[in-house]
């Protein structure tokens, strides 16, 4: 019995020594290859986002939906994501010519698509369409009422259609100055909806030192769990600040006086809807 125990001990020591000897033979992880996205996508047949909007302008303006069957790709830098909950299941990219929304059924997008990350998107096999004439990329969704429109694609589909490019460069993302004189200009709205912009020297109509951005107590009307806040001296049919009740800053008191508002300027038909990315996007005007 003693000899048997010795044999077992020797065998264990030999196995342990073998494992320790072989540990250096394992391949080290290749940190140069991103664990996110599809690294086999190549930069061929890349068109600008402005050209994409033009190519599918009829689909977008009619709130339609179309499968992209051509081998088309777009590149763009992330300008907005879900980091503080006001943007949900969406990421916004801009290539300098225009911007577009990509709809993804996934939380925590900001973790791998931070502001300043450039991506390449393979559009073939995805759908392009619009909601309220705001262009979107995604997959079809049919509502309870039977309406079908472009909405969030699964994260598995998305993972096959994008590639990370280069390093994150937050400093490369700077908002465009919003031109108040073109507030209701149809061409200006079509060209710039979805872009990161700043409107200066405006005042929130309901800001009184107590009112919060998006209360969920019934004190303000909500649409899709969002509160639309009006600006003084600007028609609410032209421009609103839109905040989700799920945003981290929904319960923050709105600043009084003149402010500069930066955010993603989306559209719902002919109304600009500003989406703050973080609470720091609204600042007192100098």
C-alpha cells in the first residue's frame, strides 16, 4: 500500500512539472486584433454618409424601408452612444459629410463604441429606412398595430457588420455650430439631422430652479417615456430638448438663464429633437 501511495505522489509531481514546463508554450493572446466586430471587412466600396442619404432619399423621406443588396460600406466616427441612458439602443456616427443612426438591440454600447472611435460598417444585408424622416440602419420590426419599420438589429447581426478602425480619438469629435437662421430650412434639416451640434444662447422655458428634465410623476406629458422641453422664443414645432425618463440625469434640475446646448440633433418630421449625451452637454452661456 505504501508503494502504491508513493507511485501516486510521483505521478502527480510529474504531471505538475509537465504543466509548468508547458505553460510557456501556449500562444499569447493577439492584442492587436479587436475582440469586437468582424475584422475581415475590407475598406472597399465605401461611400460617404451624405451620398448614402442621397442614394436612399426617397426611402428616408417617405419613412420607408429597403434591404441594402449592394456591396456598400460607410465609415464614421462615433459621436453619440448610450453612456448616460438618454440614447437607447443606438449609436450615431459622422464622417464629416453627414451623420446616421445605427440601431442595435444591446445595452452598454459605449463600452466598445466610445465617442471618438471610428468604425467601418458593411451595409449589405442590413436595412435602411426612417422614423419621422430620421434615417436609420437596422433590421425590420413590426409593431403591435402592424406597422413595419427599421429598428434594432440583434447584437449578433451587428457584430458581423462592423469593424473597429484605429484608436479612440475623443478630441477628433467636435460639435458643429447650429445655424438658428436655418431652423426650419428643409434642406438644412435633411443634411444635418443626426449630427452632433451646439445651439448657443437659448433658454429652457420651464426652467425655474425646481423643474427637472424628465419627471415621471405625471407633471409633464411623456411620449415613449421621454419629455420634450421647449425653448423660450422658439416654437415647439421647430425645436425641443428631448430627455428620457431613464436617463441618468432625468431628475436633475434644469439650468435657468441662457445656456449652450450640445447634443445629437435628430428630427421627427420637421421638428428638431436634441438628445443630450451626458449632463455636461448643457452649460451656462458665457
